C-alpha cells in the first residue's frame, strides 16, 4: 500500500491516507486542520525573518532559498510515508510560503513604476491564478493517472527548473532584487 496526500496551497489543508503496520490510518479533517495550522505557523514565523533578510541581502537569492525549501517539501511529501513525513513536508511548505509570498510582492513593487504598481499587482495575480489553474489540472491528472508520488516529484522538477532559470534575471534585469539599504 502506498500513501497519498492532497494539499491546497493557500490554506495548506491536507487529506491523507497513510499505511501503518495494522492497516490504514485515515487522516481526519481534524488532523488536516492541525497540519494547515502548523503550515501557517511556519509561514508566519518565516515571513518576518525572510522579509528582514530580503531587506539586507539580494532578493533573488532569498527567493532561490524559498524555491529550495519548496523542492525539499515536495521531495519529503513524495518520498516518505507516515504522519511524520507529512508533518515535515507541510512544515517545509509553510517555510517556503514565508520565504516567497511577501518577497514576490516586494519584487513587483521594486520593479513597477509607481504609477503602474496597482496594474502590475493585478497582472501578476492574474498570471499566478492562471498558472495555478494549469498546475492544478496537471497535478490532478498526474494524481489520478500515476499517483501522488509523481505529483510531488513533478512539482519538485518544475521548481528545480525555475531555480535553475532564476540567475537569468541578472542578465535580463541586473537591478531586480537588489537590497534597498538605507543611507
């Protein structure tokens, strides 16, 4: 018997069926809410520290760190069985969110002209929404056809691709993500 987990990015709720020596342990709604809560705690704890770090370091590097944490979360969720593996994966997922979500908004603010920031946020969120729609359809198809392990491994592969492409921002727009230090 394998294990399966299904998570939603925004509230980090998780449903799981995990095998144990005596049979199958069903991850109840209460457990899912607890994991969602723990992911949000990790998110909240990481967000402030990631914000401070991005104010004093290269923001693209901090974004890369967040991507690396997402790869780790996907690998843990793909390759481990049991409640502990799910808990670690969800905690890493929360850390990833803390390192990336506020930083992405900051990068928009850093690069958009002041008079177009509202439009820039709108376009960014439109594109993120469309990407999440495509990613969700792909993830659902992978889950149904191959299984959860393939879903998380594919998520890790896409994130590694994004991580590898991240340095190209330096060639395209060298000023993007530079820390804004006060004088």
